[in-house]
């Protein structure tokens, strides 16, 4: 589609266009005297609400959504403003195949795309939340990480005994390990 030019994942949210976008109207439908450049300035500013990593993740989510819509022959005008039934169907198509975190990111990408173009994002949050909760139990085993034993002072001491701190690499490794350990331990929850 001409609305979705070939570009990098991080550029999709900004370059892929919905069939409709924000116009200069207030809640009552009255025209607000803004120029198209004013509306573009709003989008250009909103771009900075997300990190570069988020742009890449959301770009992948946007691509996945449009591939899904293409396969289901969903017309462009129904992709934004997206309906609750379409988002619900999109979520259920991924449940059992993707991790819940990925599904949440992909739905969030659709929300961000709507926000960026001034479109209303109004879904049945209870249904979406229930589907996301269901996706936890349906997530494939490959998407779930088993719990690991936490690092303890005894473990760090055992690692330290295997290192030669006069070796710069070993010293750097031990410094990183202890810094990360003590920086992430909260004093109120830290027990030895």
C-alpha cells in the first residue's frame, strides 16, 4: 500500500499513514484555525515521547498488525480507527504463538500509532486485559523463562575466588558483577 512505504522498523510509526488522521477540530466539531504545519509539528513533537528501542519494537508491531489485516482482507479505513473486535481478533491470533510481553508491545504500538495521528483509541479495556491475561497461560514454553536461583554473597564470593584481580579483564568482570548486584538490591529487601 502507498500508505506503508518500505522503511526501517523504527521509521514505521512515523511514516506509515492511517487513511484518516487528526484534523483541526475541537470536541464540538468546530474548526480550530490551525495550519497543516501546526498538526505536523504536533506529530513531530510526539515522536520524542518514545525511545529509539520503543520505535523499533512498535514498528515491528505495526508491521505484524498490517500483515494480519492483509491476510484477513481488512480494508485500510478499518485499521485506524481500530475497532475493539479487530484488536481482540489480532490478540487472539498471537496468543499461543508469542509471549504476552510481545503481544502487549504490539497492541501498544497500535495505541501509539493512533495517538501519533490524533485518532481516538477507545477499546473495551476489560476485554483486552482479559485476552492479555489469557495469553499468559497460552504462551509457548519457548516464550517462558524458568526461574533461576538468585545471586547471593556466597555465589559472588565463589566467583571472586576463581578470578585474578590483577588481571584487568577479571577485575572489570568482578567490578561489574558487584556493582550490578549491590545497585539492584534494595536496602529494605536485601538479606544475606
